C-alpha cells in the first residue's frame, strides 16, 4: 500500500512539473502572438474615445483657453461656465424637451408598429412576404436627401410644417424599416410549438401575439427601441428642414444655433457647443449602460434560430 501511494504521489508530482514546464514554454509565445491584437484594440479605443474626451475637455475649459498653445489636454483651471450658459439658454431647454418628446414618440410608435408587422411577417406565410421584407430593407439604403423633397411636399399638404408631428412623421421613414426587420428576425426564430400550444388552448392570433410572443422578444424590443431612440435623437437634416421657429427645434439644430452668425472659427462659442454636445450624449450613454445586457441578448438572440 505504501509503495502504491508513493508511486501515485511521484506520478502526480511528475505530471504537475510537466504541466508547469509546458505552461512556462507556451506563455511567452502566447503573449507575443497577442501583442498585435492588443495594439490594434488600443488604437481603436483611442480612435473611438478621443473625440468624446476632447469634447469633455473643451466643455470644462474656459473660452479664452481653448486655442492657447501649447495645447492643454487636461484643463489646468476647469470651469462650469459653459454648462451654466447652456442650461440658462431657454432655447436649449426647449430643444431638449422637443427632442425627448419626438424621440420618445418615435420609439413607441416604431416598436408598436414594428412588433405587429414583425409578427405578421415572421409567423405567417403569404405571397410577397420576402419581397416586402427586402423592399423595407432597401428603404434604408437611400440617403435622406433623396427623399427630402417628397417628404417636404407631403408635410406641407398635411399642414404639419414647423411642428413636432412633422418630425415624428418623417423619422418613421428612417426608423420603421430597421425596426420591422429586427423584430421579424426575432419572431421568426421563436419555436412554433409555443404558438401551436396557444392556438390549442383557444387563443386568437392577437392574443397569442401579446400574451405569448411579445414577452419572449423583449430583448429584441429593447434593441430596436434603443436604435430607434438614438436615430431620432441625433437626426439633423429633417429637423433642420421641417422646423422653422426656435420653439419647434430639436437638440441638434439648437446646438448649431450656438454658432451664431457666420464668422471665423475662433469667434464661435466652442466651449458652449461642446458642453451642449456632452449634455446631449449623456442620456444615450446612460441608456446603453443600463440596457447593455438586454441589448447584447437582443443582438445575439436574433441570429440564433430557436
């Protein structure tokens, strides 16, 4: 018994030494192979983060120190004057409210209509279903400027010009195709057994939709809703074209108004512009951080067939 135990202990010690040698031999090669990967990740990180960092730095820098040389990458005397000037502007406060109303309305309508359309396109078979899907997806290919004239004519005829309704109406053209496509993919990936079991229990297609299918595609709803909100919140061309008075302008147009009359770049209030940009970006970052798990589940679950 003692010799067997000694042999087992010796064998375990030898195998442990062998594993440690292999690990030491492989560790340098593994780390060297991943050095280019880490360098690439670092470059991408700085490329993506540096513009927002520069906006944040400029927002906390006094107007007189923005263009001093050498460049101060970290403000030596940070100030909140730019943020105070932005929040004291009644026009910007109104623009924040308008953007919240428009983006919220667009998100709710897009998710409601997109979920119903996604259920019909993803769960029912009918002639022209694929053509409808690809037609809606092709609508996202055209640039905004290509449909600006037609939308302007429609909005004028409907009497919606210079109103928040004009923005909601025009933004749906941009948001709804992508929302329908995302939710159709989710609906198509759900198991048919759930739907058939609901029909056996006597549920109608509408009851099956909002009692069975809709809770299961919650990650898709969050993903589509957030993308719709970001698109409506950041949209500039339609907001500039379909609004005229400051009372109807959204945040992107209000930020442009900080530039005032055309002149040299040094005469423009870049500190206030950067402060307004930071204020506008914070809600999007907050929503993304809060809903990141749902968003990740939504982006991955839609690609896996159930």
